C-alpha cells in the first residue's frame, strides 16, 4: 500500500472507531485512533518526549516522531526490534532499544537528557509473533517504576484496557486502577477512553 492509500485507510479506521463509540459499541480501536489520543494527551500535558514500551512494527513510533521532539521505543522481541529499527531508521529523532521494558524503563528515565515524558505502555504478550517477558502484562509493575521518576512524567497511557482481568496472566482492572491511585492519585487525573487508561498531571493538584 502506498503512502496515500495508508493515510486513507487510517482515516477510515478512525471514522469507524468514532461511529462505534457513538453507538456505545467500543472495540479495540485502530492504530490511528490511538495515535490521535496520544497526540491530544501530549498537547494537554506538555510532553516533549514519547517513551514507548512495546514497539511492535514501529507504526506508533513513526507517527509520533512527527509530533514529539524525541521518541524512545523499547521492544523485547529481537525480530520485531530488527524490523522496526529498519523501518524507523530514517527518523533521526527516534531511538530504538531492544530489551525488556520493565527493566529498561528506569534506565531510560534516569538519563539526564530525558524529561517532560509521555509514556505509552503497550509492551505485553499478545500471542504468536510477540514476546513474553517475566509477566504477560507488566503495567502495574511499570507504573510503580514510573512513580520513582514522577518529576519527569507528564502523562502515561496503558493500552488495551479491555484485556485486563480477561486475558491469561493479566492483572484485573481493579488492580490496574489501584496502582494508579496508589502511585499517582495525589497529583494526577485519569480516565478511560477508547480502550486506553489515560493518566496526566493536573497542575491544580500539585
């Protein structure tokens, strides 16, 4: 598919997502809808850097490279990492890292050149063709890691909310929300929209 065809397909998918939302029939949104949500939250929170856990084939990182100053993306699966690195090689503001995001998030956030970060947590086991880390879905553990660097975090997103409490090895929705309340409840707001948990810093509560 050429660039124009891909753009039309993405726009069509987004329209379908909006139609389903209006009819209270939400499903897993198309990737372009998720990108628009990331972009909107970045604008709201003032994020300049995207830190992504779960590169997959690199589509989100590619789109976000056009709206963030920098994108740092982490992929556990070696083959997906190689594929995405090649795909993203032309974007000079994208840094691809290979490894377990749960172990690498603190290393990235400790860097002096990383601040004003929106974190996109999408690194989980999704069946054949994806990697399985120490746990199938490490979002609760990752949120605890983010809390240690809360001064650098403007917002974060947990993807695929529908799967929590349903897919094997995933924490329940209650456990996920409890992690947010425990580690970010005092300074941050959160909501659930289009299959994503959105969390952002609220200046009025600091």
